[in-house]
C-alpha cells in the first residue's frame, strides 16, 4: 500500500512539474514592459506596451495595490521595423531586411486625481493565453504650488555606460524625465529597441537596447514604468539614416520621415504627421511648469560651408509653422515656470556651432560654397523668444557633453553625458563668445531639478567613474543653477 501511494505521489509530482514546465515554456506575448506617456499628466496617463502578435489587453488600476478599476487597451500596428537580413548583420538598405510587424497596446487612464499615486497592472491576451504583468505605480502631476522633481537626459544610442547611467537615474526616483532626442542610432533596426530572436546585435551592445535600459527596475530603480517621459526628436529619430550621408537622398523630402519614433510615442503626437511639414511638437503642463517640446536638429550630408550645406527640416525661421506655434504656446502659458526641450544645441562649444541654423544659398561668387543670409535662427529667433516669455530652462543634446550657460536669465543646459562625448579640449567657443558657466565632460552625469517653495533648483550629479578616476558616483558638481 505504501509503495502504491509513493508511486501515485511521484506520478502526481511529475504531472505538476510537467504542467509547470509547459507554463514556463509558453512564449511571451510581449516585447516590452509598460511605459507611460501623457499630455495631461495631472488627470490622465497612457499605459503602452509592445507585443509580438495582434493581441487584446487591459490595464487594472487604482489608488491601492488592490487596483479595482479596469480599462481596455486599443491595438495599433507599428510599421517600419525591420529585423536583420541575417543573424550576422543588417543590410545597409532597409528594403533588404525583413519587415517585422510589431504591435502596440495603449490603455488610457482618465479622470485621475492630481498628485496621487496610482497602481496599475497590464494584462495581455491572445486566444487561450493570458499574460499578467507585474504591478507598477506612478504619481500623477501635482497641483500648482506643490513640489515635484524631474531629470534631464538625452542621446542614449546604445553608448558606453548607457545602462549604468540610466540605472543610476532610476534610483533617484524622479517624477518625470525631459529627454532631448537621439534614442537609438537607426530607428528601423528593431534590435536597437528590444531583443528579437535571430536579430543581430553588436556583442558590446547586446544588453543596451533602448527598452532594456529604460525599463530597469532592479535595485529599486524606477524608470519608464513609473514615470512619464517627455521626448523631443533628434537627428537619429529620422527613419532612414542614409539622409545623413547620401546627398541624393537628402535633397528629396520624400525620404524624410519620423514615423517609427512618432508611433512608439503616439500619445505625444496624436496627429501622427510623420513627414516634412507635419506637426512634430507638443506641450504639456506639470504642476507649476509648462513644458514645450520642439523639433530642431540638423544633418551633415555636406560640409557646413559647401552648398547646399547642412540640412534643417522643421523650419525655425520667424514665419515658420513651428515658431508660430511656439510663440503662441509660450505667450499663452500661465504656469510659474517654463521649460523647452529640443535636440540641437542652443549654445555650444564646437565647430558645428559656427554653421548658422538656417537655409543656406549658393555664394554668388562661388556656387559650390554655402552662405547663410538668414543668420542663425537659434540665436536670432528662438533665444529672444525665450527671453521675452521668461523661459527658465532649455535643455538639449547632440554633442554628448555636459555644459550649462546662463544668458539673460535663461539657463541653456546640455546634460547629455550618457555615453561617449564629442568634445575636444581645444574646441572653439560659440560665435557669440559666451562661455559655459559649467563644463564637465570627464564622467557620465545627469541633471536633477527640484521645484518647491524655494523655487527651481538644479544639480549636476556624477553618474559613473571613468578610467581617469575623477570623483565618485552621486557627487554633486553643479549646484548653482
């Protein structure tokens, strides 16, 4: 009798183990954990996640871990992603790499109270398979007069120590991030965003995909699942990066599109106007601060003084649609503080600052040379507008350095030392002659900003120690902003 019971117990145990193994072996329905976006963070939040196949899904949420409310997610297909032509690499021509359909679920949580913690959990469904996600939480934007914290960053691009810098930032527990563009290197390469079976990744970059870096939650790190991100596009957000080097492609507006970036962050760009002339900008309010995100960046298919010169799409001339929108946006904002996030550096040490941001024309004396009769629109159009409307801060990126300038009451901040940087010790100062208040490029860093009853105060914080051994992680090196 005891032998029969033992045998029955073993059979039952095997069945349990087999069932558990089958459950463990079920393929995941998702590519990413949830991420948060909102143009109205005081009262609503969009919970987004990416799936492998067309699926259904919903989000449970509530003021306590017990959740209690539920909203169905809407399904979208993200078009334009491609996996690698072979496991050994991508073909340079996107068309020679297989298309990879990726799907996006978006659940909009509406009618939320401001300044409150909201717990949530996303569930993905396909046929009989159900995948219940982890429970996360976020905090809605505060009301006017209440304190909040945010961080500045840009230029991930799978660079060295990107993951470590992002992890350190996640441990600071901020309320949101202003990210000034250049999320990946080549948007259509899906392996730069998340892991896909059989898709090539450079060995040194295999653990530094965008979502892997931005969704770290080990060691009490809280990033995309816990707070909204306000992005702006950089030059690496253009779908086909061959416009950077192929001059014939660069002169054709049909080759310019921001579709993958705008699809991934759909709630920030509800019009989904991907091409040249589309609306690639937005604004949002967070407590006492108004945030304006604009599209300013350039491509260097030519030398800056070789006609037709560097290319700027999304014009910022005085009469352009973007500048007219920004003028109305800043002039009508009633918040105590105003902030602008853009990719191209407003002020910067480096050779590229000497090429004005405007449309070049051929030099009448030499048609191969470019001249800029319109001047520099960043300096001559945007800067006076920022000063006139009392903008407190403008953060940008592109050169992967840490620089802060203070010009007529406006702080211009490139807090983008997340990977490699492009600063040489002998780089020239900006044509204006203005020098940075702080310049620190010996280590990776982030800027953290607090808004409270004492005003707006920012700190530059060291996020890694390089081979030079300078400083220590967590050291404040810029605290006067």
